[in-house]
C-alpha cells in the first residue's frame, strides 16, 4: 500500500556504461528523494519492460528516448496530510498501549479507530486523481 502524497515522477539520466547483458542501456535512479519502490517506468506514456539493479534501471531504450520513472519516496512528516497524521498517531498509540497498559481492550479499541481512520484516509486521497478506466477486456471475452 502506498500513499499518493509520497509518489513523484522524474526523468532518468542515461548512463554511458552499458549493462553487461540482457539489456542495452542503463539509467540512473534519482537520489533525492530516494526511490523506495517503483510504480512504473515509461517512454512516451507507454509502460516499458525494465529491471532494477542497485541504483540503476536497465531497459532497451537508448539516450534518444525520455525514460520517466513514477516512484514512491519517503515523504517528510511536514507534508503528511492531517488525516494521514491522525491514522499514524492512532496506529502508534495502539503499539504503545500494548506495551504500557497491557490491556487488550484498549489496544483493540485503538486498532479499530486506526483502521476506521485508514479507510477514511484512503477514501479522501482516492479523490485526488482522475478515476481510472475499468479494463473490461477479460469480462467481455468471458461473455462470448
């Protein structure tokens, strides 16, 4: 699970040293902010095949292309939305309650509140982007 406020895009820098095998070109991953996980690598808005090797992306696209990376990074707490902050506080509170009170009812109550807040946060943040088109190809094929 990832949060949209911690996702960004960067154009990758092409490296002159080619990979030893299987791929034709290497691209440098950004360091600031550092990549936690990759959501997509695209050329001209088309998702392309690639592999991550340490701090590089290997693919079969040369420097004549613009390779764009969509990725998750660690967002600073100052940029966290208020509803997400509340979710984190409730989750952390449940962990502390388990260690301090050793009262299962208190821990369970905080965990339930955190889950309700998580779902509300997901709902709120899902409205921050265009609705995705539903892929109906498999459904249509099954109906035939």
